[in-house]
């Protein structure tokens, strides 16, 4: 599972894996112990974690969430210890550790709380998202075929003639 497959849906708590698209939306699966499947309609605001950014005070103006999650994993491989019931200062300290230049005026404590909860959820239930991704180019590289290799001709099956229907005689 990668961050391209994981989404947050406005109005629904938690994270969801995108299973496949439908004509009216997408099939989602909860990333929790229940693994409950549901359909998110086309009107639902579905945000892939791979596409979310966080405001910073740098020249770029934002940093991708995937970079923050990787940094959090480097600093807190066993969890960050910040729970949803922690004080606001604990969330600010967590965010300052993973992104020291985040914009403190535009990134609210509720946003940091979501990021912290998402990090803990992914760490516990989908730790494979923190593993280094294989480059797509490496996957497409194949062994070269030797010049002496024998190439077999494809076998084409012949169709059997259809049986004729017997005519009824009256």
C-alpha cells in the first residue's frame, strides 16, 4: 500500500484505502481493525494523502505531507506519543520537530492533530507506506534476450466446424 492509495474523506473520521472507482464514486476500505468497505460518492471530498501539502514559511510556500510523514517516521519509528487527548502544545512540538518552518498562522492545531493521528494510524495499521519505494524504472528493466535464444511460433487453435441443425420433416 502506498500513499497514492490512501485518502482522507471530509466528514468521515479516519483514513481509507481506495479500492477501485465506480460509476458514481469510489469503493473505499477503512484503514482500521474493521476493514469495512463503503462507497464514497462523487460529491464527497476525497483527498489523497499523496496530494496534501502543509503551509510553510519557505520560498516554496508548502511541503508535501508524504515528506512530513517520512520525517516523522525517522524521528519517531515507534510512534510519536501524542494522542488525540494531548494538549495543544504537544501537537505544536510534534509539528516543529518534523517541519520547523511550518507556518504557525495558517496551520491550525486541528490540522496538526489530524497529521499526528494519521501518522499513528499508518504506523500501526499500514507500516509499509514508510518503506522506501522501488523506482518504477527498476521494475520495468528486464533481462536481455540472448541472440541464440529460440523463439517458438505461437500455436493457433483451429475452430471446429459447427454442427448443423437437423431439419424437421413434416
